[in-house]
């Protein structure tokens, strides 16, 4: 897989910008590109009005983004009053570049290609024959290479990796993933060496907060809580477009919060931990014990419910109701404007969403929505890791060989 991204560095003859000036330029560039993403096709004058930047600054940023290939002028110009120079709108150019996405789950790894709008162009699921991290990451790199080979002309900007457990974003490592048995896995180093691309790593709940605020249902919200309920149960919280990470990115570790009345034994040695009660392993085990399915795939339980199996319906609705109680507790602490829940039943069944909102109760129930990516949530999680980096600092990525 060819290297496709390099840093834009000032020339030796250029003065070194002060940190405050550099931060200001980075922020201004970000809000301009975000405005194009959210409102395009959009006139430069409208971007200036939306962002509060001067028309000259907006024109300069748009010119630089056009040179990089991130935006293009729309095909049909618009005139103001029919006289003078037409106001030619600009729009995101989603035809040139892609980002690679890797999501490491317990039973399989998802690899995908996304465009600059966060849309999944291609994806594959790679089942884990075993969970040795070197083997899993090598297969992920090979899977991305195969997807790129099937998309001639697409130029990769980087790779985003999302996973459950304790993920250190700054260090690019999965510090601990108990269900996979991983400790201190240098994901950025390993995948970077195999792909030749910049690699960014984060926890999947935080990654999905970024996906929802950029492309999904949390766009425009001042604060967002995301709860991920799969084999791993974790959460993330963002205010004013900033996701809280905490020291070594340990924020959002809610797997071992106690559930009142919980009876499931947890790997930590206690009983009734949130992940043990709500995790997909528990759902599937209960479904097997009830004779619903004979597998460890939560989607098989959803399929059984869709076919009319009342026991499957009951298991899914009860899980959604318990998820709603967990959401209620988190709402009490964080009080966000929007709550996004990624949970299998809530994504696919209206009765589960209703049960979840009823458990939350009151006016707050209306703030709770399912993920905006029901058919591609894992791929979007991986892609959002690197797309968040792009939209935060777009001038720091210079695609080669344009």
C-alpha cells in the first residue's frame, strides 16, 4: 500500500509562527472545511458569515483546500441579482481521497474504505481464527490493501483504528483489551509499518462520538454522550466538539459499574458489572439457554425476533430496558444535549428503542437516539478516528502524487 500523506512543514526561510497564531490558523482552517462539509455547495461569502472570518481569509483557505484536492467549485454558478461576478459555490470533493478504517471487535475485525463525507465505500469482515495481535493486525493491513486494489484511482490519506477496552490515543496503543487478551499492543507502529500510511488509534465509543458530530445525528449538539453496548460496553462524552479522553485516554471505562440486582459473574471477580449484564456474550448465552439460537451472534437473535420468536423479542427488549437505566444514570451525571446509543436491538427494533426511552423516563427520553450508522457502525468508527484528525487540522495533511 503506497504512502499517501506527508506533513506540511514551513520552509527553512519562513519565520516560525508563534503557537497562538498556529492554533488560530488551525482552528480557522477547521471551521472553514467543516462549513463546506455541513453546508456545501456553499458560497464563500456564506462561509464568512457562518464562521465570522473575513471574506479574504475564507477565500485564502478555500484556495488552499482546492490545491490540496479537498474541495472544488460546484458546476453551476449562482448570480447575485444577475449582475457582476457570479458567486461560485464550493463543495467537498469526495471523489479523490479515501481513508482506511479498522475496527477490532472480539469475533472479527472490520476493514473499510470511507470517503471524506464518512460514507462507507467498501468493507469486509475478517473472522478471527485466533486473536494474536500481530496476526490480527497483519490481516487488517492485507484487507485494506485488497480494498484499495479494488478502488483504482482512490488515494488513501491515512488509517483510523477503533477498538474497545483501554486505548491510548496519544500513544497509538491498545493498553488493555481483556476480552481479546491484548496488553500494550503498539497498533500505530505495527499498522504504520505494514501500510506506509499515517495511523491514528482511539476507543470506539470516542470514535463514534466524532462520527456522529461530523456526519450523524449529533451534528450541531453542544454536548454529546455516546454509549456503546456490544461485547464491550463503554461510553464517551464530548462538549463543544472536544471529546474527553482523560490521562492515557482512560475516560469512558464503565464496564465494571455495578448494576443493581445484577446476577452475572464478571471476569473481574465481582457480580453484576455493567458489561457482564449487557454484553452480547450474555445476550447470546441466554438466547442459547432459551433455545432461540445456537450461536454467539447477536444479529441471529434479532433475526429470530423478526421471525416472530417471542422469547427473542423478550430478551432484546429487556436488554434495551437495562441499557436505558444505564443511560439514565449517565444522564444524571453528565446532562448532555444528545445521547447516542449503539446497541443491536435499539438499532434494529422500534420496540427496543421504546423500551430504552421508557427506562430513561421523562423529558430526557427525547434526547436519546440510536446511532446514525445502523448498517456500518463499526466501519464508521474506524474511519472517524482519522477523519476527525483531518477535519481538526486539514492543512497539516498534504496528499502526495496529486
